[in-house]
């Protein structure tokens, strides 16, 4: 069994100082490939440098909507240049976060559109962050209908209606440890709805440790096995069969076949 953690932050401070141990524990657990996501201006080159150290590690690069207010034109030029690297398999995460509103909403939308233009031009898939901004996120994505290679809504915990809207647009959906939480019935229903050829699994580590290690911090890729096991249970599949199908989907989405 070889799973892919399709969204982790391995250069974040909570993990970077033990990265060799993090990777070793991940492989031992059956999570043998990683897409590590860079989100901060001025620190994206370090993400690519990390991927060069490990086989089966790839990068996704973008600026988190929290930081949109700090993103300059030069930062966007750097992003475009760095995304041309062979180890970069996606643009993002990018999107809208109206829960914290750390950046003005219009600025978030402008930077979001800039990311989508880069993804369009470089023919890369896009990783989307959306929190308390689902309708607005879909509206911006709709502006690029037919122009993007592929789209995944990461860390998904949407309603049944939102799940249908995402699937109707042909997008992928990625689930974190939230699906294991006792009160996350709606997220488990979403996981049940999403077909295997549109479904991916992630940790979003160092955040969101799954049950039964929910209070562990930092989270790390090895713990994704609990999330995969829960979704397999929801799908009424064996873990091995689920892992095979979802890994195939992930490889296809990121062009790793």
C-alpha cells in the first residue's frame, strides 16, 4: 500500500527540523509520496529545495489568502518563475478566506485571480482554499471555466449541496482528518458522495491531526493512514482497495503517472 499525502506543509517550523524522521515514519505507515505546499512570500524556493532531497516528493506553490495583502507584483513574478520548475506539480494553495479576513476581501480576490492566470498559462492544476467564502470562490473559478487544467478543493468539509456543486463543475475534492471527527457527519457524507476518481486524501499537516490522535501536534503524513481508513470505511471498501484507487486519482491529477 502506497498512499500520497496530496497536501502537506513540510517546510513549516513544526516539521522542518525533524524532516528525516517525518519522512521515515511516513514511509513506514504506507504514505510514500508527498505534495508539500508553500504558501509564504519569500519562502517558496525552500519548498523546491526540500523536494530535491527526497524521491517522490513534489511541490505546490502559492500564496495563502491570509497573506494576500502582502503579495507584491514581484512576488507574483517569482511565483510564475518558480512554478515552471519540474518538481512543481500545482499552483496553490490559493483562494478566499472570509473567516479570519486577515486580508481585505477584494485583495484576496485579485490575488486569487492572479494565481488562476498563472495556472492557466503554465497548464498546471490548482489547489483551492475556501473558508466561509464558498459561493464567492465558485464565482471566481467560474470566470476561468474551461481554462484550467484541473481544480481540487482542499481540506473539504462542505455541505451536500456544496459537494454537488463542486462535482458538477468537474472538480476534485480532498479530505483531511476532519472526516474522522465525531461531529463531522456532514463531511463523511461528502466523502461518501465523491467518486473515487475525484477523491484525494491529505493531512494539511502540521494541522488537523485525525482521530485517534486528534490532539497530537504537530500532525505529520504518517497519520494520514487514519483518515484513509475512515474514508474506506465510509465507502465500504478495504483500506488496500481504497488506497489503490485514490492513489491512482492523485497521480493522474498531479501528472505523476
